[in-house]
């Protein structure tokens, strides 16, 4: 396997942490992403990436772990979008757009403060495009706990969430609390985006949330199989980590290609390949 995996890959603690964080974030993004695609809330997911940018950069400025800012401000942003939105699709998009614009402005300010602070050198690169090989091992339990919480929330909401996704009128007729289901799902989405931001950067986190899920929905109309196929995002993360590690040895200057590039490129290829089998169950 030496021609595929460079020496020291499995024994590297940085690689082990990267595989754990990448795998956990990809699983959560897969499950949440399928419902995000089916509910037509990809725009909301994109807005949360910009909210996460502001949160992660703010966390670095305050000297705390970026995951706190990614997830914390993401949940707040999800709540704000629900609070100022209405049930109609147009109102929901308006609320998302308002939060999107505000979060971009806030992120620009905080990233400027980060970039001019000696204590946060390289913050812009880390927040926007990720730095998975520099994540501390102590972050892994936090990532796993947040991931389990998000998955537990989706599992607990599964029936009402599925009903409100595929048949909103039927859900209303059966007394499903759509507003509560919607805001709780948005909270789960915020966690998924936060974990993806930690893996491949806030600006690219939508790719991990939407890409594998969109590919799986393209391939099958069955929700269960869509959830299973969306876990291809885990393969994209792990292969991306491997290629980024190997890329260090590809050039004489030993300059590794960013992990985020490989992961997003693989997700994009998965989506293109799914078009070959679209419509099949």
C-alpha cells in the first residue's frame, strides 16, 4: 500500500484527529443534509455558513475554540431566521436573506479584527477554508457529543419531520407542530454546518451539507436509502485527508494541498456521477 499511502499516515496523531472529526461531521451532514434538500432549505444552509464564519472568527478573537463560535452563533442565527420568518416560502427566503446579509457584514468586521491581531495570525485561512490537521485531540469529544446530539434530535423528530417535509398539508391536518419541528430542525442544521465548518472551513461547509445529500436524493426516492447513500460524504472526507497528506510528498518543495480542496472536489464528482444513475431506486 506504500504507493497509495505515504509512510507515517496511520501513526500520525494529526491524521487520526482529522479522520475522526471529518467522519463525524460527514455523518451528521449526511443525515441533516437529506432533509435540508427535501425541504428546499439549501439557501438557509448557505446562510448558516456565513453565520458560522462570524461565530468562528469571533471565537478566535476571544481566544476560545472555533467550534464554540461555529455552533453557538449558528444556533442563534437559526433561531433568528425562524423568528423573523413566516410559514410561506417567500417570507422564509426573505428572513434567510436578511440574516445572510447581516452575518456577512459581521464576519467581515471580525475577520478584519482577527487579521490585524498578532494573536490570531492566519485566522482568515483557518475560518474560511479550514485547517483540519491543526485541530486539537481535545476537540474530538466535543465534536462527537455535538454530532450525537444533532442526530438524536433528527431521530426524535423523524416522523413529524418527514411528514412536514413530504406533505405539509397532511402534517397540518394531523396536528403536527410544524413551527416547533422547523426550529428544532434548524438547530440540527446549525450543528451540522458548524461541524462542517470545522472540517473544511465555513465558506465551503455547504458542500458537505448539500453535495452528498443532493447526490443521494438524485439516485433514489426512498428516504432510508437516501440517508445511507449520503454517508458517501464520509468517504469524501477520509479520501480527502489521505490525498492532502500524500500531496506533501508530491512536489520537491513539500507543500501540501489543502484538505478542503480534495473534499469539495470529491463531493462534486460524486454529485456529477449520481446523474448517471438518476431516477433509479
